[in-house]
C-alpha cells in the first residue's frame, strides 16, 4: 500500500470520529438537553424519556429559529 493511501485512510477515520463527536454533542446537548429541561418544567414529577426530550427540543429549536426569522423580517420592514 502506498503511503498516501494509508494517510488518507487515517485522516478519513479521524474526520469520521470528529463528525460523530460533534453530531452526538449537538443531539445530546441542544436537542435532548433543551427538551429535558422543557419537559421537567411542564411535568415536574415525571422523568421524560429520551425520545420525548429529543422531540420537545427539536420543536423548541424550530420554533425559536422561525420566531427569529420572523422578527428579523419585521425589523427590516420598519
């Protein structure tokens, strides 16, 4: 095997690892973390499941982005 192929495989593995790490951090912290916080505020005596927390976080971030875009457009129209 040429040295370039070995280096390419090694770099590809490193980049795959970093991409997986970033994706896991985004999903865990932004989606599930936010969703867990929201569900704990709404239902303090129940522990939210992973899927429910992820969906609540996803809905929150979609709504937050949509609200930000709407506010930006409204500010530009004035």
